[in-house]
C-alpha cells in the first residue's frame, strides 16, 4: 500500500509540532509548513518548508499534489495578553483570514477532500459566558454570534468558509472548536503563552512560600485540555463522517485561582496568590462534550492534574536550563 501523505500548516507551532509526531508514528509522510521553526522541539516532518501562508503563490507551491490529509492550524494568535488588548486586532483578522482563504482554495484546486480546520471556543457569545459557574458552550449556541474578540470573529468567518467549500465544492472539511490546549513544548514565556503555562512558569520561578500575580479576580473559570487528547480528537474528527463544528475540550472546569493552587501543590512550594487587574476574557467557559461523544463515540477523559503535572515538570526544566540551574535530580541542564 502506498504511504499516506499529510500536510500540517502551522507545524512550527505547539499543536502542529505534536500533530506531526503523531502522524509520523502512524507511518505518514509529512510535510510541515510554518513561518518559523518550532522553538521547543526538533521537527519530525519529512519535509519542513519555511514560508508565509499569506502568500498565495507560496501556498500553491507547497500544496503541489493531492495530500491524503491536510491540517490547517496556522493562525496569528496568542494568549489573553495578545488577543484581548485590541492592539493586534487588525493583524489577527487579516493574517488568519488570508491563510485560511489561501490554504482552502489551494486544496480545492488539487482536489484534496479532507482538510481539518482548528477553530476555537472563542467563537461562543459573551452573553452565554457571564456566569463563571454555568457557561453555555454547546455548539449550536454560537449563533446569534457575539464573540468576545476579533480572534473569535475571524474563526467564525473561517468556519463558514470551510463549510461553504463543503457545500459548493464537494469537499469534506472537518472543523473543531479547541478549548485551551496546554502541555509540554508550548509557549511558556514572551507574552503568547496561555494561563496554564504562565502560571507554571511563575510558580517554577518563585521561591518556596513566595508570591505570584494572577490577572483578574481569579474567579473566572475555564477548562484546559492536555495536548495528547487534543491530537487524538483531531485525527479522529478528520477521519470521521462528521463535519462539525464540534468542541474538542475538557469538561473539567476550574477557576484560575484554583488552577494556581493546583500548580502550587504540584510544585510543593506553598505559593501565595495575589490577584491584580489584567486582561481576562469571559467570566466562564467550559467544553460541552455531548456532541463529540454522540458523533465520534469518544471524548477527552484525562484528569487535569495529570496533564498539569507533566507540563509543570517540563516548564520547570526549561526555566532551569535557561538559567543554568540544577534540575530536580541535581544535574545542571544543558
Ligand atoms: P501556535 O501559535 O503555536 O501555532 C500557530 C502557528 O502558525 C505558529 O507556529 C505560527 O508561526 C504559524 N503561522 C502564523 N502565521 C503564519 C503565516 N503567515 N505563515 C505560516 N505560518 C504561520 O498555536 P497553537 O496553540 O499550536 O494553535 C494551533 C491552532 O489551533 C490555531 O489555529 C489556533 O487558533 C487554534 N486554537 C488553539 C487553541 C489553544 O489553546 N492552543 C485554542 C483554540 C484554538
């Protein structure tokens, strides 16, 4: 049987890097594309092309034949500090929309059927996420639309774009709405990192009994999905008969202060939390996994504590490596 071929757009990013590993472990030939290499791990892609997916000519060059599977993960994105200040709105919308327009159309021209698109829980309306204890993130609640950021509006537009190509051009695109994915080999400093990584870094850097600052009152709730389960849901959805959009997230909702406490316990440092004003997004958000369970017969199950423990250990080792400090085994990281 011929080797299957996959294209991963955004392969230099967090989820894309892990997805390449998964596809390689399944025996795929993989082409990765990104504007940069992954900072945290060597790519396993057979062919890694550096280039700008906003450039239509570049996109038609890298989508040069009929891949069996295409995963479109490239986007201009970041954590709350990047998306909610408003300073990056024009870039976020322009850059991500162009990438999606280019990639999808090039796939259509090569008669590629299966394209995965990574949308986001940020599409859900603000008015359904005001109560931190009872957010509504059922897939059908996305309309009437009222996302809390331009990032969410672009995702909603692009979801509709992929669905339109399914209807008008006989494509079989699959759309997931990811909810806060975290894990090793993701951004952990520099402003694009998300809450779990930022809290792990702050606590890893703090002295025992020390203090860390947490944006907002800390009562805002979220759920966080470990990267391995995100990848599992992604490949399952792409190969399924269900086009989505469907949530890929965890249903284990937790407040940001409780998350900080969990990480403090994992670290063994007994950290004090100080809540300070800062960008925080909606009050409450949780995945609703009824649809994915029904359509794929699968949903994420890993307890948050397990994923956070692995992530804390990785970020702690990165920090020690950076400052040339001994790791927990007493060795200086190289
Ligand atoms: P990431 O930022 O690590 O990866 C995105 C990659 O896209 C980056 O490596 C970036 O360099 C690349 N990229 C951006 N502009 C590009 C361009 N013009 N040309 C080529 N490459 C370009 O993000 P991630 O966490 O891996 O997320 C992957 C996808 O999942 C994104 O579409 C994101 O919106 C979506 N998503 C992620 C989360 C999450 O919690 N991580 C949640 C919801 C949705």
